[in-house]
C-alpha cells in the first residue's frame, strides 16, 4: 500500500517537532536547526541557521525577507525546495 502524504500528515510532523514562525501575514510551524560549523582550520565556530517548513507556507520568501522563528528575528538568505517540493529549507541569518 503506498504512503499518501497530505496536508494533515505534513502538519502532524511539523506540530510534533516545530516551533511557531511568522513572516508577513503567514504564521505556521517550522523546524529550526542550528548546527555549528568549524571554519578556518578550527579557528572559528559559526552557527548555520536553517528552517524546514512547508513550501506552501514559506516557499515564496525571497532573500532579505524577515521572519520570526520561536520569537527570534531572522533574515532569509536563501530558500530551496526539498525532494518533491512539499517542504523547503530556508537558510537564515539572525538579525
């Protein structure tokens, strides 16, 4: 039996693991990841902020757009669709 993905199953995933995100008039859940990166031969540690969200919610954001994630302000750097385009990954910069 094939797995059918719809808005309900997408929301369950984001509701379980996500935090509240707001940009413009849209508020929805997304999953914020904050992995550290080691740069310049172990001399610099940087944090790379990435938000996974439904493309239908935030996929139309452009570089420079503002978004608040879990009450923290960020600026969008880049938006990329993942796999079949249902979800997108948004690179963020703290503002």
